């Protein structure tokens, strides 16, 4: 059983039931025993309360989508080997350590890397991607179903449930699609944002 809100509620309930059963099985009840029983009951209820709080703040990720597309891996042959190695490492890390299904890195009108379940069509950034690099701000679309501009990403990965757009600089960004809605955590966003900053330094070093 994983450590989550539901498991805490179950553990707390079991402990509460045990202490009640223990209370009724005792022949002689002393003041010390009464205090111990009250403390045990309070402890069990606190565990149950913590479990409910855990459940309240657990991310409500949606069901994994059946994405349409090919499992691609392509990159711009004109970029230096040092950059290719970094892009390959970073994209692999994102796809294996987060809920990402697809990743694309765009730089100055060129898709320098495409990896994961993506469309075979040529992706061109639209209003949302442009806004991300203009404001130098990460944009998270937790549920693209309700986003009016979702058609912008049809040529990235059709019907992708969630999107992260992470700016690298004022002409480049990382585009990531998730397997389900609300699947990216704040920790995911933070380390991908830090990787984007590293990419900016590498791009500057290699005049990309």
C-alpha cells in the first residue's frame, strides 16, 4: 500500500477499532487505563484527519490518454554534438522521470528536437507559445480540453491532455505534453525550468 491519504485513513481506522475492542475486553478499568484509552483514541483520530488532509491536497491526475501518433526521436543535424548530447539526455530524463509523453524544443523557427508520441506534421508555435517566450514565463495547461487555443498543439501531439511551455530565451522554448490531465507536479515544473536555463547557457555558448 502506498503512503497516501487513503492508506493513512485506513491505518487510523484500524487503530481506532483495535483500541475500542481492547477497551471492552478489559475486566478492571482504572483511571490510568482510561487516560491511555482516551489518548489512543485521539491519536487514531488525528491519523485519520491527517489522511483526509492528504487526500485533499493530492493531485487529481486524470486517466492516462490513448494518444494518437508515432514514437518519434529526431533532431536538427546542424546543431553541435555537445548540444545534441544535452538535448538527448534532458529529453530522456523528462520522459522517464515525469508523466511526459512528448517533448519538443523549438528555437528561432526551427524544431531542434522532437521526441515521444508526436504528430508527423510540422509544428509551428502559435499565440500561447509566443506569449510564453515574450513574458519569459512558464505556462501550464493542466487540461487542454477546456483551453480555447488547444488547436495550436494539434501538430505537436493530437489530443494531448496537458501541456507545459517552458521558455529558454526570447526565441526558444521547451514544449512538453503529458499523458493525462493535471499530471505535472510543481517539482516537475521547477526542475524543467532549471534545465531550460541550462539550455540557454549552452545555446549562447554554441551561438545557437
